[in-house]
């Protein structure tokens, strides 16, 4: 996969998302999709961090925090949603995670009645 940032790894991640959607379908709370993803990441021995707490600091003071659903192999931010569409807010959320983490690639995934929807998001631009 030339010219695709983390192409092979992102392909594996999307495969995991499809497997989870195939097993569960739609209509469940986000936490159940997260548990299923975690189970497959562990089975596939793919290193990950889950619910990564990230503080937003301004002038040495915490003004809030993010909880990133997954950081996979310290290369990809994975944000999951249990809804039918992506809002601009969802995309901005992933862009914020990328900016704060210093990573280049995020995958935003939604488990919908119409199937899995996903979007690759690059820091500074969308793809």
C-alpha cells in the first residue's frame, strides 16, 4: 500500500472493525463494541492502549481532558461511535486527539444499521 500512511496496520484495524460489526451488528452501546475490539486486538497480539487519558494544559493548568478510545501500536488513534453518521464534532474530536498525541492517522468508525462506516483522518487534512 504505497503512499498510504500506516497502510498495512490500518487495513488490519479496519478488518477488526468489520469483524466486530459482523459479530454484533448495530444497536449496542459503544462500550460493547470497545470490548469486542479489545478482545480481537489481544487475540491478534496487536499492541494497544485503551481509554488513554490526555490532559489539555494551558499555562501549566489543566483545562480538561480527553479519553482516546484506542491508540494502536502507538501509530493510529481509533475512535468508535455507536451512531448512524459522523458529525463535524466527531471529526474535530479525532483531529484534536491527533494533535495532542502527535500521531498522524486516526480512524473514526461507526457501527450503523447500514453496516460499518469508517473514515481515515490525517492530522491537518482529511482523507
